[in-house]
C-alpha cells in the first residue's frame, strides 16, 4: 500500500492517545478528528466502554449523547415518538440551520411533504433515468485525460452528481455549478467546522432562494411535470410553503442529492486503492459491482451522523436520557461495529450483510434517494470497468472539516487505459 | 408446512414449503426467492420487503400495524394489498397463500 493510503499507524497513535484520556474528555463533535480521519479510535473506545455516552464539555458548545452501537442506533432511528427530528438533525455549534425541511420535521407534516417529492425516485422514474445516467457517466469518463494527474472529485464525482440533480430539478444544466456552490456553502458550514463568513453564506443562501423561488413561480404557472421543483410547486403540502420553509426543502433536496453521492463516488476510488485485493477481484469479475455498491456506502458513510431530541425521559443502554437532551446517532460508528460487521474497517465487496448498513438511516426518515444513489454508483463503476485498467490514487485525499458531512474535497488520480 | 406461492413481477412462480413461525420475508429469503431485499433484517424499518397479498386473504393475514403503515405510506408504488413481508408470521392457515413481489424494492 502507498504510504499516504496507509492510515494504520496514524490510527494506532490515535488509539494510544484516546486510551490515555479520561472518558469524559472524549468529544466526537470535534470536526478536526473527522478531517484527519482518526475519529474511529474515539468511536472504538466509546463502543467498548460506554456505547450510550453523555458528553458535557464539547466543541459545539452544548452537551449531547453519543449513540455508537449499531443496535442502539437502529432503536433511536425507529422510535420517532421518543426521539424527535425537530428542530434540527445536525449536531451544530450554530442554530443557523434550524430551518424546517421535511427531514427535520416529525409526522404528520414530514409524511405529507415527503410524499410530494417521493415519486421522483419511484422505480418507474429510476428506470427512465438509467440510460441518461449511463450516457452521462460514459461521456464524463471518455473526456478524462489518460496518464495525467487530475482531481477525481472535480472531474467525475461533482460532474455526475450535479448533472443528475439538475435533471431531477429541471434546472438549467449550464448553471448546475450554482447548485454545487449553494449546497456546499450550506452543508460544509452546517456543524460549525468549516464556515464561510456570515455575509458569504447569507449571500449564497439569498441567491439560491431567489433563483428557486423564481423557478417555482414559473413551474406553478405551467402544467405539473415530473421534476422536483414542479412537484414542490403543485404539491398540496408544499405549494404554499413560504420563505424559509420553502428554502429548507430545496436545500434538503440539494444536499441529499449533491454531496452524499459525490462523496461515495470519491470514497469508492479511495477505498479500492486502499484495499487493492478488492480492486483486483472487481477487475476480474465485473458482476461484483453489485456488492461493491452497498459496501461503499457502508465504508464511506457520507453522512456521519443524524441528531434527535428526546421527547421524554428515556432509558437506553442503562443510561437515563432526559427530555430535551440531544441524542446523536453516529452512523459512521454503527457501520464499523465489529459485532455486526467482521473486520469492519476493511472494504469487502463480497460482505454478505453489507446491505444492512445504517448509512441511509432506518424508519420513516430513511434516505429517500437511496436507490438513485446506488444506481449512480453501480452505473459509474460498470462504465469505469469497461474503459480503464486502473484508477490510481497518486496523493492523499483532502477530507472535509465536518462531523456531519463525511466529505472528500479532492483526490488526485491518474487514469490508465 | 404451509405451502406459499411467491409470484415475481414477470409472472414466474416460486412455490415454497415454509416453516410455521417464520416471517414471510424469511420464507422467501431462505428459499432463494428473488425480489425481496430486507435491508434492515426484518424490523419494519426499511420498507424493502414490500409484497402484495391478495385481499381475499386479509382475515388470515391480518392488517398493517401502525409503524408498518407509516413505512408503507412512504412508498410511491404502494397498492391497497401492500404489506411488509417481515411483519407477517407464517402459520398453517396460510397454506396456499399467493404473494406478489413488486419489480423493485425502494
């Protein structure tokens, strides 16, 4: 393995450091340990010693509970009567993101609003999208330079996912970079780790809001069509959403469709380079793409956590969670829980239970676009394997400074015919 | 052992001798019937074991529970006869039950 891909030494150092810390000094809201990817050392200790852990002094400036074991995460995710998604599903140093989209809303409002946009990922619509995605993936890959270093994130991950999102919204393709910019401005600052200045964020948000308001007003005048903006414009539960409530749902769809799949695509190249035996296996048997897809989503876990707020006093794992407490489900930790996934840090494209991962969440908030995300990953890899003998990572990945978005900002590669 | 007949979206039939006490979902998965994912392992929390059960069987199969209802209501392709197969426990009274599996799980 290339030096910059081998993180075992760094992780061992982190394990030693974590082992020397008093338990109550551990704080997994610290975005720096996500950026340097040592957070796994912290999760390991929490899973072993205190899987439902209360953090008092924290980087985000407020106390929270960490839920780190797979089974407890599923419990919290599926008991919405005990754990509410309001006012926010992100553990954040700021409340600037407490805006009411259907993701951070409970039933029945959540159900009504979600149902408005659900048809976008119906099996019928996905079947219609498949040839479009394949065509675009092929075009993107055919345009890549051979034998020359470039940034995979910029040239492939962002290109494919932003084209897709623009299509789903019937947003002008030539302006799709705007969606990426607005989404990044919003999501990268979401937990307080990587912030734009307030002015910059406000300016981006305002531009986004005005653009989509305009788009919605146009679509409202037209007959209903099968795109997300038209669905919001005509949907009974969404057509009258004003101001920030409208913006929130637009942002949710942008973030849901933009940087999640982007980071899984980037993660797939990084993972297959880190675990070359798996890459070789895949190259020898292209049908293994089927197993690669859920395993990548597990391994990358593009959203590291979701937060809930206890609606009443709850006992969990022998601990007393009080009404009003913030409860953080660390999907990233659950997906590396050795009780569920053998050799959990390793990428294993033939892992028999990879599909059980918690990266999409469980229950009524389960990722709406999960099948679309899987389809994009599958098609991209089918097209890659037809064309190239190798995608070689030639330098370290730059990771996002965030405990929410598990992002890869850049990934230098050389593609070989 | 009740005999169950799973019907794929393409009309292919899979007859299964199911053990009483197992779930409809596991009866399908354990016998290699294609078309059911069951990502959450049978806990009514992912919606990927969606099937259609003939209305005629409703009194023997029972109706949806509250959480199952919530999960099904998120499915754009839900039909009147839709159920999550992890929520139906197979017993002798289900002998001959026909279960239709949709083309896709969401």
